[in-house]
C-alpha cells in the first residue's frame, strides 16, 4: 500500500491474512520486529480468545502461558469485565469538566485492598506511566532528586522509567537519561544502605519479585530490611507491583508475602482485566499532600485518558472477580503444583535446566549455557552468542509450533523462559505444559541438540 490509496476499514482490517499483516507491518510499523517474529514462527494470526485459550485463523487452539506479561490474570475476555465496560458505555468516557464517578469508586476500592495506609490514587494508562508518576511524586514530596533502583530491574521504557531500569541494552541508545538515578544489586541491603546514608535520596524503587530480570525472588527478610533502611534514612519506598499484583503470586500483592508496606505502589496490567488499559500509583495521604496537596498543586500531574470511565469500570470489575473467585488462594495451589512438576523435570534433565524459580503463577526456568565446542569455532563464536540470546526463545518456539502453547523469555534475561498463565488455568492445562516440556527435553538431552535442531538456520543469518 502507498500513500493516497484507499484506507482500510475495520472490516477489511479484520479480514487481512497472515501474509498481509506481516507485509504491512514491515512497511508501516516495525520491520525488524516483524522479521524476528517471523523467524520463530511467532507471526500467526489469532482471531479469537477466551479464558486461557486463543485460536488462530486455521482453527487451531493454543494455551496462553504468557498471559500478557501478567495483564491477563483473569483470562482473555472475562465476561464480567467485558460486561462492566459495556455497562459504562453510555457514560461520558472523557469529561475533564467533572469528577469521574467511576474514577472515585475505583480509587476507593483500591484503598480497601492495598497494604497499610495507601489511600490516594492517580490513574494512568500504562505501567511505565505509573512509574513516571511515582518518581515525580517522590521528588515533589521529598524535595530530593536521587533515585535508587536495582540491577536487573524492569520498570518500563519511557524516559524516566527507563532511567531506573537495570538493562543497558535498552538504555544505551538514549543516554544521557534522567540524572540522579543509580543502581544497586537486587537483594543486597548493605549496598542500598551505602547509597542512602547521606539522606539525599528521594526514593528506592524495587519489584518485590524481579519478573523481567528472570523471575528472581529475594531472600526472606530482604524486603523488611529495605523497609527499615528507607524509614531510617528518610527515603520513600516504591514497590512496582505492575506485574506481580492482583493475585499473581498467591497474595493480592507480592509485598504481602513479607508483610511489608511501601510508601508508594505502582499498579497496572491486570488492573484493567486484560480488557482496558489502565494503571495507577497509590500513596499515603501525607505523601500525596506534600506533593500535590491544595489547589495550587493539584494539577501538577495529569493525564488526558487516565481514569476514563470504561477503564475504571474494567478496574472495578477486575477487583471484584479477583475477590469473588478467590484467585489468590487458587494461585497458591496451582503455582505449587506447577513448581513441583518443573523441579521434577530439573532433576531429570540437569544438563538442560539450571534452575526453576517462582512464586504463585510467576515462574521461570533458567537454562544452562553452552560453551566452547568445534561448531562454535567454525561459526566464529556465533553459536554461543546465538544460544545466549535465543535459547529460551527456541524452547518457546518449540512449545508454540509443536505443542500449541504460548510463552516467551524474560526481557532482561533471554536465558529464562517464563510461565505466566491466567490465574484461572486448570490443573489439566498445567499438565499439558509439563508433558510438552518433558517431550522437548527427551528429544534434546543437551543444549547443543536443542540449539542445532531449532536454531541452525537462524544462527547463520
């Protein structure tokens, strides 16, 4: 298609076939991404979704064990959440000359389920936007500028969020980033204390479990030490629960495993039930008032689409579903079952699997790395480099293309494959995943076998 040609109607767009979508994507969207997805056959056209299942245009059913990176805790197109959005359909969706009725109701409901004294909420559209708002809140409330974050963290790719994301691959092309942002190792309270001693740090931002970092769970007691240090040195503690919130780890929020209360919490993903984009940062009355209190400061941070009626309707329904279906308790049981099955596979295939980590239904498998070898020398080191960057993607490709199970690797650690299904997943569906993985590992008893069979064509490109 060229400029000046007829526009595509919605009906025409929905009728585009797989090749059409790929070609248009390459021409008008992101050519590199289209090529990469095509290489591992991740450019299928999916036409329907419900619960844990999605269907392609050939009628094949797939199990979604990726779950929108944690945005689909309640499954695809949950009927109650879809109906809630429809019920709000006649309300003015955007009307800045008014206080939003559903905005107020969702803020109230969040105050009932969030830890401690969190009670003041601002709604945005994406997780990264929630992080941006939390960082601004911390600086405005404390009148300090330094922000400490963790190595291996992932908080988003907008400018401020990227500045506190611990992956140089995503940061380097955009430097210099936001000044005053410094990293410490995840799980190291001594390194954190060294940064806080001068009492000039506005906030420490941390994920209670590092999802994109490779599903890393801190040692017991670490988050309580973090809380004590932040209190002692007058630094605000920000928990990023965008991926771990809303029952994903077996409690409403992951910080509740350690009974730790943050000063600011970032929320997103499943807050919208996988139906509407909505995010939030929430804080205490005192912190909010220091930053945004009174008429002079109340409009320092705003969002045109943040907290629109339909998005808030989805949020209200999502919380209701989580509580009424007792998803936190369900997740604890299902997560323990899946972890046990994966660790049994680790015992059977130690040459392939380095470690299994997770809590609830946020679980990762880290694979062993290849090293040396004749073929690696012949390819000028390409084989090792390929395995390092794409090994988990190869397993994900096998699961997708041979077993019709959707998953992916973690963004900051491509050697870890993640399993993050909707929390409504059944034991039978968990067994389907376990059987598929065992079949893959039986066929490929070593890393070399897996790389050579799945990636021999790709690594030469």
